[in-house]
C-alpha cells in the first residue's frame, strides 16, 4: 500500500535537532510514525466513508487528513487542542495548539493563508517566558501543511496556506521565530486525485483513482 508522502524544511536547525538530540528522539519517532502509517488507501476509505455518512459535503480531503492525523496522535497520547497558557483569559482556538506533548507542539496548517504568521508564532509563544503562566513549554515546533501539488490534487481551496507559503514567511519573520521549526508538506498522492463538481450551488469532491 502506498504511504502518504511528505517533504520537510528546517528553520533554526529543527530537523537535525529532532533527529539527533536524545531529548526529542522518542517524540520525533512518534511524529514520523504518524505520517508514515497513514496510507493513500486510508485517505480514500475515510473520505468515502464521510461522503456516504455526511451527506457528501466534503469538496476536498482536508477534513479526512485532519481526522486521520488526530486519530493517530491520540493513539500515541498526544494532547489535542492544548492551551498555550493556563490563564482563562486566553482560551479558544486562537490560543490553542493542535497537538502537544512534552516539549514539542504541532500545528496542522490547512486553513486560510491569512493565518500563516499566527500559526508560526504559536510555538514561539508556547516556548518563551512572558507574563502569562504557561500550560505548555515548547522547545521545537512542527507545522504540518500540504504542498501546492497536493492542494490541487486533493481539492483544497485556492486560498489555503501551503508548505511553500509557510517557507516564504520564514525569512521576513526570522527574528520573531526564535524556536526551531520544522515545516512538513504532505505531497500529492500517486494513486488518486479529487474531482469536484457543482451540486446545488456547492462544490462536492469525488475521489478518482488513477
């Protein structure tokens, strides 16, 4: 079975740190396990299940990949929607990390490109000392996104943030992004693509096998 493919870009030596530092070794193995255990068949089956049981509303595989990642990280006892701060004054999606465990935080960046900078800054906020008491103390941040080719093949909205766009933001924000960050881009599948058609004014996706 075809595994989900991905590429990586390292900011402030995140990749060599994750690979070689004993402090991160086990957690990095869990992250790579999650990425490599998901197959293209898993994506197809989950998408079709959603289509058959959720009135066929999905136009892309965004929710499918999100759900599969969430399932696999939960299996490995990562915290989901973990608050950055302990203060009740800073709650809600704005102040939460998608996944966190010990000293690594993860953001899944399939949302609008307008939040790229904020997604990159979240791990920094979770790492630095400031006047708000921390719930998480991050040392390395990971951003999981999709490549431009996956955006097209997976039926994603044109306005979403992509792996390439995240990399573009690293240079102008380099002084602000003080923690090591690893940008991961999920690549287009080899065995299928998503075809969209307009139904009752809405675009609906269908998986077409190659």
